[in-house]
C-alpha cells in the first residue's frame, strides 16, 4: 500500500516526483488516484477532512434519533413511532454517538488538519498512525451502529450483538486515543522555532489539553470495556450482565468528563474571536489558564456512580461543578475585551464561535445545580439538557471551525451570508432542545423514558418543542453540509489570509503546498502574522 | 501570494517517538490503575477479604508470580543497559540487551501460562472474568513491548542508531520501565493482597 505523507523531520518540502525518483522502472508503481488516493492517504489535511465529513453525517443521523425520541415523548401513554424495545437502545446510541461519533472526531479531524498548520509543522506526528486512527474509528463506529441495530447496545437482548458492541466501542475509544496521541505529540514536539507553549494558538493549546485529559481518562473506560466484555461473554457474574453495562460506561458521556471532549470549543472560540476582532487577544494568559483549567476539571474517570453510588453528590463534585463555570467566563471576558478594543468584523465563523461559547457557559451553569440532592434533578431530562448544551456546543464549535479553516484547506470559500443565518438557526435549535428539557427536569420527567411519566403540566407542548429543536438543528447541519460542499468544491477562490488572521496557518497558500510551508517560519509572539503585517506597514 | 516569515535555521530532530511513548505510558498507567480500582471496588463490595473474593479451592502459585516480578525487574535493567550501551556507541551490547528483553518477555508469558494452568481459575466466574481480563491485558501490553524490542534489535543491527541518535532505544526502555511498574502493582493487588 502506498501512503501519501510528509515525514515530520523532512527538511525540505517533497515534490510530487520525489517518491518515485529513485525507483527502478520495474518497481515503479503509479501513484494512487481517485478513491484509492483518499483511502491510502497519510496527508493530515485529508485525514482531517475525512473525520469532519463523517462526523457531520453522523450528527444528522443522531439528531434524527433525538427528534424521534422527543416526539415519542409527546404522548407518554403509548408508543406511536418507536418500538418499546428500541427506546433504551436509541437513548444510549444518542448519548454515546453524539460524543464518540460526532463531537470527539469533529475536533480531532479539525486538529489533525489544522494544528500542524498552526504550529508551522510540515505534517502531523506519525501520519500513518493518524490514518490508522481514522479508519479504525470509522470501522468501529460502523460496527457499533450495526450492533445497536441488532439489539446489542447496553441492555440489549441479543447477547452476541452486545459482545460485538463492547468490542466495537472499545475500538472507537482506542482509535480516538491514537488520534489524540498524534495531535498531542505534534503540539509537544513539532512547533516552529520560537513557538514556546505559551505562544501556541489557542485551538492547538486546547487540543493538547483535551488530548492529554482524554489520554489519562479514557483508558479507564477501555479497561472497563475489557472487563465488561469478558464478563458478558462468559459468566455475567460481575457487572450485572447486559443491564449493568450502561452504568459502567455512562460516566464517559456526562459531566465532568464531557468537558474534556468540549474543551477545544473554547480554543476555537478564542482564535476566531481574535481574528474577527482584528485585535491581538487580550489577557492571553487568562485564556491559556482557562483552557487548562477546563481540561483539569474535565477529568471525569473518578465520577463513576456504578462503583461509588453517591459520588455525583459529593462535596468535591459540587465544588468542581461550580469551578467549571470559570473557564467559559474567563474566555468570554477576554473575548469581550478583545472585541471592545478591536474593529469587529461579523463573519459567519464568529457567530458559530459565540454561539458555542454561550452554550458552553449555559451547560456549565446547568451543571451547578445537579449535585444538589434537594432539587432531585439526577435521573431527569435536566441531565439530558445539560448534555445537549455541552455536546451541541461542541458540534457548533466544530462547524464554526470547519467554516473558519475550510478556505485554507480547500482553497475555496462558501457564501458567508447564508452561513450566518444558519449559525443563528443552530443556536436557536440547541436552545429549543435544551430549554424545554430544563423545565421538564424540574417537573421530574425521567430521562431515557418515553412512557408513563406521571408528570403534570404542559408536557406535550414542551416535548414537542424539544423535538422541533432537534429537527431544526438537523436541518441546519444539512444546510451547512450542502453549502460547504458547494462552496469548498465550486465556490470562489479563497485568499491565503481570507479572515485577516493572526496565526501561522494563514501565512501559507490556500490550500497549502505539500509540506505545508515553503520555508520554516520563526515565531516571536503568539500572533506571528500580526508581527509580519506590522513590520510590513512600518516599512511602507 | 503567500505572506513569508524569515527562514529559520534547521530545527533539531524532534523527539517525537519518546514524547509519544511517554504519553502512551501515561495512558497505560491509567488503564491499569482503572482496572485495579474496579478490581478493588468489587473486592470491597464482596466483603473486602481474599476469602470472600477469590473462589474456593483457587490457589495462585506465589513462586511463579514472584518470578515474573523478578524477571520484569531484570528486563528493566536490560532496557536501561541498552540505552547506556547505545550512548557508548556499543551496538553489540545494545542488541544483546534488547534481545534479552524479548527472552525475558517470553519467560513472563511462560510463567503466566503456568499460573493459568495451575490455578484452575474459570473465566465464567466473577473473579475469573476480572482475573483473565487484568492479566490478559498485561500480556497484551507485554506483547507490544516485545514487538518494539524486535524492531529495535533489527534497527540497531542495521545501524539506524548512534550515540547521539538513539531515541528508539530510549523509548523502548521507557516502555519496559512502565511495564515493570504496572506489573508490580498488578502483582501486589492480585497475587499478594489477593
């Protein structure tokens, strides 16, 4: 198999003919093209785009699942849309899928494509491993969905499919860990000369923070999956068989662990706000600290209700939930100051970034109430609301990142006006999903249930509104996909620096050449491109 | 036209492999820490004593498990010897040390197989599922270390390392130190505390 990549330690950009220059005519093989070129690629920008495309497709599918579940809850007296046996599986698929098949790969894809460019690196560290991570994740996700379809998710009735689910989910997690390892190693070892860690762009910093926390927390999940598999496959004595599985893996998709997946939203927002404010980011040390703090608070492997029943109501859990408010507040503060001092340009990525930041803040705020036992919010749809606020903040940030860095990756630019409208639609959709669930949570409507709530009040209206929110958001994501396909493939050519950016990725051509940069850049501040522009103006 | 920054001097070769190995080891430590934590939690839930936790009639061979620990300690010494030898440009000694790593790995496999055979632990019990999962995961990690060692031996013999560039050997040594530390924890929890 031929891998198309650039070795990180290469001192000069490879030319198209390098690969076969020394091969004899007998051993020379034609370079792959078309589909095989994408399948065998080791180019970090292609791998990243594959991640993003698949994650957005999964997002649409999962939002449809969310809508079905919400509309099924409108009438809690009967099953109108779904079969009773499918409901628990679909809830599980929605929660696990949104995190492991949408948010995590979306950010990992953006990071794989963009972080080397932000760092002035020729490629990602271990490009073959990055490609392996993507394909393993894709295969794992496909098999996992297949296992769900065969009634094999947590609590599923088909024992063989449950075993298959455990193996596939394990593969998905390991693949994401491998991808995170490549990104973290890139940030730690392949930065341009002069780029100390405090000069790393905020998205790259948020990715190394997120990747580090995931590398320290998700192996615990892998270990539990190994236990669960062996126990379920042979004896079903230790973990409660198929019914017990959900309890041992749910910690990976609830706060505080959920923060670890969504931290890159803060990094993207800080980068985009700086660019569109046309002003150096104010209080950058506070933003670095905020992102680091968000990562530390996102280490959730210790919050395992299946093992320690009251851990979510402990004093520490409450204190950390309050602490989780700090990072988005600090980033918002720095962003507001930057916007105030700058000359803001309201581009579509900015709106997606602001929307994601506000939802992140709302999700963190919602989490403050959960540890209080007196409110009895645990086990209600309030938890689903907090999940949606945080996870869908990640989705919106990921889409914003695609629109922000897309012109650099494709060399073309979609229509900004329609994407601004879609940003507002996305924010509205998530609000419609989450706000009714927050109200219903206080009314004690149970989560992961669609029948016999025994709840009084406007339950039907609120559940219907939530369902409409899912539909609206699914349409918005479909709209983004359509506009991106049209704009990035057939749109007008994008300039090398289409947003008047401040970081290294905007110094190279759109799309970048093989090896990313014609010459290795030297960095003297956190905004190297601003330095160049100021120097050019001084010369003039 | 692209904006250009002043060209930089040739950068030093990045220590990617060592950094990635360190991150992978940290992840591996968390993997085993999590598995041991679940083991301890379930053991506590079962009564907190080895009599209540392990099935009746099961005797884990103490000598074999202690031998495994001693072998792993020896493997760590071999790994570090390989690093020092390569730093001295002594490729032969480095290759011998890394080859011994593989031999030690096989010895650990052998001892673990002996324990599996002699202990009579059944996988379809609560204890058995956890026992085989935990020790099997360690064997998997050990296999990765042995594969790395074989690659390093061939690269060493092929002249790919020098006294100034032997990152692969350093990364291998780090990984084997990780394996030794992890096995010490597994040994203490599974074979000593029981």
